[in-house]
């Protein structure tokens, strides 16, 4: 059973919606452990105190803020619990906006919102109102030692909260060498648009999978003794710059040879595929 990671309420004007938060995503990476090369023993990371020259138990660890070189202010749990913030126990909605006004670069992590039984009707009201106005809610919430900017939007049968990066957390592009204004002919633009049209279709997330994870699993199974040979990947393109029109024309012909893509449609998002745990290498 899923475990909630935060419990509080959504503040919607004078309406309060008691709710719980659940992590909406999980990593499917194949994990590895670190071994000593000579004996293949698993390495351990210890909490080591250089002053007492001994390992420290987890229960003896406290959090400290370094306010000067090698000088620390110890923070107790009650220091965090007593913060004078409304967002410590409430997702405080401050504005409603068009979702197209929010650049996806701000998105950080997704959480499902589950209402308590007494909050079912205002929860449904908020979801319906967002869908009717085609807007999303911008809010603030204190979560995991930080007050997050977040966005609440309808998702399938409920609501999802996206924590977001603040503007000062997004790195500037000023130091990057973008080409700037570059001359593009009408013919080149027309061909590029034709290629985009050829490859346009509905977004169906279930059609995509992590091919790197699959290839890595194949290598692991081969090394475990299945005897199945692992074929090498094709040689990567060398990045040679060819004639642009020729490349566009060849791309369009290749796209035409592929099965036709489904036409874009304003359909509801497909239900999430059943979750499967990736086998872990040991």
C-alpha cells in the first residue's frame, strides 16, 4: 500500500481541503553496489567521527548549520516544526494561471494529491473548476526542509502537484554559445515543416521504454551464465555536416516509409502502465 509523505490541507480561498501527498514517480534504474576489486566484498560507508576516531550510530547524529569556518549551530527537530510558515501544514494557493504560461523547465517532481473523506466535495470542486477554466493553481508548500513553489493541475481522476524550481535555481544560458540570428531559406524552412508534419502524432507514453535499461539487463543476464551473445550497438554517426536540403529530403523519405502516426487529438491522458520492478544486479 502506498505511503503518504505529507499530510495537511489545500487552502483554496476560504475553503480548506484536508489531503495527503504521495510520490507520483519512481526510478526504474538498475542499481549497483560497490565492491572491493581484489576480494569482491561489498564496501560499507561509515559515519566516522575524526575527533573520537570511532563510528557513530545513526541515533547519535544531529543536523548542524556551518555559520563560520568549523563552527556549527545545532538544529533540533522542534526548530523545524515551529517555523512560522503557513505553508508548513497547508498547500497555500496564491494564483491561478494558464498552464501554457509555465515553462516546463521549472518542473521538479510530481506528487499525487489524495483528499481525506471530509474533503471529497471541495476536492472535486477544485478539480472541476480547474478543468472548466482550463487553468492550473500556483501554490507554496513547505516540504522536506524547503518552501517549494508548486503547481496543482487536474490529472486523470484526481489532482497532481508539481514542485517547481524558483527562477534563481534555473541556470542562465548567458554563457552558452547559441548561433543567434542565422539565415534560413524559405525552401529549407518548408522542408523542415514538412518533416515535422510527417512525424507529428498523438503522444502515447506507453509506446516508449528505456532501451538502455533493457540492453544493460541483457548484458547482466549474459554475464550470469545464460550464454546469450550480446550484439554490439551500431556505430554512432560521426557528426559530419552534410547538405541541409539533402538531409531534410532523406529524412522525409525515411519518415514516409514508417507506419503512419496517429493524428493528434485532445484525448485524456492514457492510464499509467502497470508498475514493474526492475531486477537488481547483486
